């Protein structure tokens, strides 16, 4: 959760990948309810099926881990 109360997470399926590679998303609370923003759509070459929780640093960067099409896995950073 960030300082404004937005929540961040990942799905290990969905997005634009044919094999359902997953997305990283943000949920922000508004007066009309929750609003979802897809922050990154994993395509396989940049990681797939993200796992575990995201880590948010003081600058707003998000860090996480995902599998890879090569089977080795990746650590990723998403910047605002």
C-alpha cells in the first residue's frame, strides 16, 4: 500500500500474452469505488506469471519476481 492508500499486486494469468503471462496492477480508491490500472502486461520475454508480493520503495518504484520463458526467472522493477 502506498501513502495514498493505493494497493499494488500481480496476477499470474491474464493480460495480452497468449499463454496468460500476467499483469502488475494498482487499485486506487475513489469516490466511486476502486479503480484498477494495469501497470505492466508481462509478455514472456520480460517475465511471466509474477509471484509473491510487490515491494514498494520510498520513491514509488515497485520490485517483484516472475518466471521466464527460459525457465530461469527474473527480478523486475517498475518505475512511476
